[in-house]
């Protein structure tokens, strides 16, 4: 998945775990549909946070949720 995007090698497990945490929350809150399809915007946010130096999966997921919701709110307004 990450290789297809032309990204440098990174901790795939960290990205995967953080995505799972954030996506689970966002699905339960209704912010993203409950499907098995990867939400590209959420994944992009997580990768950008990782590239900026966040390596704790819980903080990574929480920051991604906040940014995702902020972007969604700005688009809905």
C-alpha cells in the first residue's frame, strides 16, 4: 500500500495501527462510512504526521482524528 504511493520505507505497522485506531473512531462517530475501503485523506494525514516526527501510535491517531475532523468541518461550512 505505501510502496504504491512512492513513499520512503517507514514503519508500516505504526501507520497501520494508527490508521486502525483513527478509522475505528471516525467510523463509530459517523465521520467516515463503515466500509473496508481505506480512507485516503485519513491515511495521508497520518503519513504527514509521521513524516513530521510523530512516532507514538496513540498520539498519531489522535492528531489525525483532530485534523480529519477539522478539515471535514471546514468543508461542510
